């Protein structure tokens, strides 16, 4: 199901209960399309997420830990100046459209009471967030500015009058009378199916909702008025549900629809459901946005290395001919008197292969002795190159492993932690180092913190630099170190010398979850005391060697990992 007017209605009801009459205490903009308001209401702080993302536009209360960037974007700064400290007087949905208005008031610097409206329009790629002066109906500012040349219907920029999007003459399913519904339905021309007709006459009805209402009409042989009444009753009764179908497609619904079959997971609030549904999807999308340049850089470097490895392997095959040159040089030296002058080729008995004849090419401008020396020179050159080739192969393969680990960390990291990975790539010479203010201190993130079922603390590195810091400096020698076996992943430290079997299994699942095989089953995870983990001289960040390890096989699950997160 899409985030339609029906689900918006449920969210607005939830917001009325939880944050209406609350005070906005904090505002930040973690990502370009998303604003987070911390609202103090009912004696607790609640985070209100307003997203104008082209694919994941929504309004909800969230428990997701979204970072507050050091440098706030302009729109965020504007909101802080104008609505931080404001009281949310009313939350309302416009009909059954995906337009929600937050009416609020705040005393300005002169002590005058200002009436403002924060308007969120959830309309796919046209989604936007506006701050409007209630008295003048002027747009004070908006998240996305659209010049008049691109939108002839309504201007979308500061100073313009706020106009609603083009309005369609459709009924609000929550307030329409039976007479209005019957009249619209009877006037409707052939729509092809009840669901299409329902979407034609009602505001904000998604396809899944329309199919469910049509199902009531056909299955129970009742008119649209009765089917709509039953549907609205079920929407209010709930509970909100996440349905996972056989093809792994997920649908979030105001209640478990009879027309959507699959595994049903129920939630106490719509926002709780949306946190589960959107967190992974939105995070992956944010990473693609924020780290697309890093991922492309890594893929390019790996491709270069693969080409280099192929050439080195070809050179290694050629170097295996070194003995051929040595034998030819020795045969020419042994049979100098049998080599005719100015010959282009000579055939001699090979005493290394039971006197079998061996044809040897010659340079007619050189003597037999000089030709022999030429073969010895080629031999020594190839022998010396073998060591260089092996060193280059090892170095290039290790670099690819390092790039693999960086790619895995980018895909598993939180978007707000990508800056540290970017710094690591700069220090390694893959990126140009950014100039920063001399006195500006960078905010360093901390490792992930988990606590096992029996209360043992578990730490997980977010990047290679943090992995080294965690394992080699912060962990005690008798703590337990874990890592997914032979695959890129994070270092995991169990802060106990003798953890229980349950804690070890939980830590192993965390190590498997924060590895390249996060989605795999039966992942091998090595564990050993920290004192057996060493870092070779000159090794890249995050690379260690270890001995005396034991191995566990586990299948990671997000539910377990999240349940242990501190």
C-alpha cells in the first residue's frame, strides 16, 4: 500500500493524541528531504519526522536515531528562527488528501504573537514543506523552491501567496453522506472495475484500499455506501499491519486487508509500523545518495586492480619460461664448437632431456658465446621479475580486500557516519583531502553498543579506523574478539573474559550481521581472546591476523540485533 489519504488520516489522529498542544523544542535536518521536530508534549519528548522524499514522503513519529548535522541547511536555520519554541495548536488533514497542516503560534522578538502554519504536502516527487504566515497567507519559506517558469499553476517560493495544489472534485470518505456517495456512484460512467470507480469518486484512496472496498461490495453483495461504512469502521478498529507476501513484497495497511494475503505483523501505532517498514528502505536510499561517489570510486579502483592482476598473472606465466632460456644458454655454452657462424638457428642435443634435439633461435650478428649470454640475461631478468610479480600480486589482492571492506562498511553504515569513511579514504590517498578550519574539531562517532541477554557489553566498530582503535587500544587482552570468517566485516568485542555461551552466540550473530554476509544463513564467525590478535607492520586500517581461534556458525537476524542495541 502507498502512503495514501487513509493512512494519512490515521497518522493525523495519532499526532492529535500525542503532540497537539506540544511545544517544539528542537529542529534539525538530517538529510536534504527530511526535517525532524522534537516536540515536548504529554511530559515527554517525541520526534516528528516530516519527509518530502520523492519515494518515501511521509509524516510520522519516529524512534529512529537520526543525526543532527554540524552545519544546518538554510531551510532548517529558517525554521529554527521562526518556529523553535512554538506551540502546535492544531494538526489537521485537508479533506482526505495527503496534505497536513500544523497550526502553531509563537511570540516573536518584539513580543507579538505570530500565527504560523507548517504545511506538508505528500505528493511523490512534488512533495514539499511550507512555512506560511496565517494572517497574510504568504509563503515565508519552503523546502523546495520552484520558479514560476516551471509551475504555471502556482508559485512555490518565499513571498508568494500559498495556493493549494489543483483540486479535484472528489468526496472525503470520512465525511461524505450516503446521498452524496450514491449520487456520485450512479453518475459514474463505466470504470472497468469497482476499485477504479472508487478511486475516481473518493479523495486519497490508494489502489489497495479501493480493492478492499470493492471486495466488500462483491463478496457481501452490498452497495458502495455500506461497503465504505464497513471499511471506515475497520480502519478505526485497526490494528495497523505489515503484510509480507510470498514474493517478499511488503504492504503496510490500516488493518489486515482480506484482499492482501501473506504473513501479518500487527503494530500498536501507525508510526511504529512505518518505522519498521521505511527504516531499511530509506537508509539504503540515503546511502546511495550520500555515498554514491564513494561507491563509484571503490568500484573503479577494484576494476583497475582486477585488470592489473590479470596482467601480472600473464607475466607470471611468461616468467615460468625462465628455465627454457637457461637451458638454451647452457647448451650453447657447452657446444660452442658446433654452432655455425652467422646462423639463425641451431639444433643441439639437450642433455637435460635424454639428448632430445632442441632447436635454438640465434641472432646471426652475434657469436655463439654472445647468443648464450643473451639467453642468460633473459633468464636472470625473468627470475628477478618473479619476486616482483608475486609482491605486486599480493599487494594488489590485499588492496582489493581493503576496498571490499570499505564497500561493505558503506553499505552497512548509518548515513551520518559516512564522513569518517570518507576521511579514511582521504588518508589512504583515494580522495583529495578537504580543507577544514584549523580550530574546528571533527565530531568522532562511537562504536555501536550492544548488551547481551545476560547484561554483557558488546562493542562493534563502524569503520576500519574504529576497528583498529577498538581492538588494539581499547579492548583488554582477555576480552573476546569476533569477526566473520574470511569476509569483510566489523570487529566485535565482548567485554568479558569468560562470556556465557548465550552471549558468544549473540555476539557472533552481531558480527555476522555487520559483515558482507548479512543476508546469508549459517555464517562462520571466528572468535578468540584479544591477546591473540595482531596487526602486521604496514598493514592497512582494519587488517589484523590472529591465531588460536574457534568458529561458530550463526544466522543473523535484524530483530535480534536491534533487541540487543543499547
